[in-house]
């Protein structure tokens, strides 16, 4: 691929990514409850399409030197500012179970487990009671905050920052900071965008940020992606288990991921990583919890469906004639499906769930076909990143309740794509080919 085309496509990807970030923050719902979800979807889809184009047109860049210290000098101050800003926001709003049930579902089981009690008890809230809907890796880390007595919201924020730094260090990114200043400009742009997406979300959605923990599963997916790029069987196995035991959205992409690991790293890595995943899930969920309550997974999944039905109805505190608040915030396809199923909300939720499963599986099959057809000249890093982004775009667009904070996970993958794109295109090896 010519250098001019690479720069053009990088500009296209960056533009789509910036639009995606803005639609999750400062432009959220700006274009109305019907156009905003479409624009957000197009921006996310655009990022994945450019990434998949790179997978068949961009040569793989091999890591030859460690990441420059200058990269850390740029990222660390920005990430420190993000940490301070995040803290300054949540410190003004103490955790209150009247605001949301999210932290009740991670703090309560942590407290019970530390007391030696069964953690999947009924969670009692000020106005109602509910079964815990969270799998273990959604609440295990909060054993630290409960045990040591610090604010639980430090954990998701710190996890995201630390795992992003680990991705920069270990994923083989090769930023060139010398030739003609282009590399320096590139790294400044990507560093700013990487922090901007989280900063903007917190700034516009301070309440959602204070009552949610979505940066934690986003951090898990950073580690999962890093493991798949590096090919360590134990890292793939453990991070797969972690993701499946938190936000299990990745499960429908499993056939492609299995194919990818097998073709890239071989049968030995595949079976070892698969066995590690099974052992991990058995150790942290099946043996300690499911043996006491075999119906636990069904209870967790059932809560999602019943919760969706409630959120698809207008709340008492809303103005008459308005659409349900959570599905009318500029994210996802739920608002359109709800309009089609005004007569039967439960039927609409059921059909959207079916569409999510079918279309996600179709994306998975497409990725296997696409990769197999082009494997002789495939950039394996990019087919993984582009495929993951495409899958998450479809899956989250069709999520039953499109809470804005949920989309922090797929936009985090966009951050990884931008890091990889700028590093590959402005790498020492890539620029040497131009010369």
C-alpha cells in the first residue's frame, strides 16, 4: 500500500473514531433520539471496516526495539490527569444505593464473601430487592475496596489506565519519534484521543460514571486483546475466562477466536488456552457457587430480560408522551424496535435478543470466511482487532438496554485500533520502506 493511501485511510479511521467518541460524550443525543444511534453506529462500523481493510493491505510490523520512553512521558501525564479528573468527579457523589443497583451488586457479595458467607444472596436495596446479576469477575476486584476501605470507583478507573499502559508496553507498538516529525505529531494525536474518549464521557455523563463500573470489563478486554496478539497460551486462557466471567458478550465470537488462535499459534496453544479457560471458570464460578445453586446462570440471564422490559416503558417521573429514558439517549437499536412493538414490549425484547444472537453469529462466520479466504496475505494483528471491533459494534448496537456506559467497552477497542494504526503506519520499519 502506498504511503499516501495509508495516511488517507488513517485519517478516515481517526475521523470515524473521533465521531464515535463525540457521540458517546459531547454529541450524545445531539442529533435526536433516532438519528443519533444511526450516526453512532456508522462511526463504529467505519472504524471496523478500515481496520479490516488494513488486514489485507497493510504488512505486519515486527517489534524490533522496546517502546520509547518518550511515549510514556507523553501518556503518563495525560493518564494522571484522567485519574485526577475521575476522582474529582466521583468524590463529590458518594455511593448511594438509591441512585443505582450496580455497586450494591458488587459491594454486597464482596462483604458477604469476606465474612465467609455465600455471596449470591438476595441484594436488598432501599426500595426493592433483587438477585445479583453479576458474574464473579465483575465483583471479585471489589474485595480490595471492601477489605481496605477505599472508594470502589477507584478500581475500574485504575484498571483501565494500568491495562492501557500494559498494552502500549507489550503489544509490540513501534512508534517512530524521529523522522520528519511525523511520528511525533502522530503520537501526540493518538495520546490525546486515547484519553479524550474517557474524559469526555465522564464530563458529560458524570452521574452514569459515578454509578457504573464499565471501565473494569473494558480493562479486561484490553488484556484479552493483548494476550491474543502475543500468543501466550496461559494469558489467552486466563483473560478469556476473565472476560467470560464479566461481560460475557464475547461468547458468540468464540468460533472465530478459536479459529484465529489455531491458525496463528497452532494446536498446542489452542488446547492449552482452552483448558486453562475451563479450569479458570470451574475454579471461580462453577465449583464455589454453581454447585450450591445450579440455576444461578439462568437467574442471572433472566434478570437481564426482565430489566429490559422495565426500561422499555416510560417511567413515572418522565413527561407524558416522551420515550423511555434509557433507550432514548442516542445509543443502540432498542428505540427503533420498541416503536415497532408498542403493542407488546415483551415480544419486542425477545425479538431484539434473537436478532442480536443471529447477527452476532453471522458476523463471526463472516470473519472466519474472510480470514480463511485471505489468509496467505493476511495481517493477523489487524484481522483480530478489526474483527473484534466489528463484532462488538453489532452486538452492542443490538443490546437490550443501551446504557451509555456499556459502550465504553467497544470504544476502548477503538482506542486500541488507533494505537495500533499510528504505531504501524509511523513505525521505523514502515517509514524505511517509503525511503
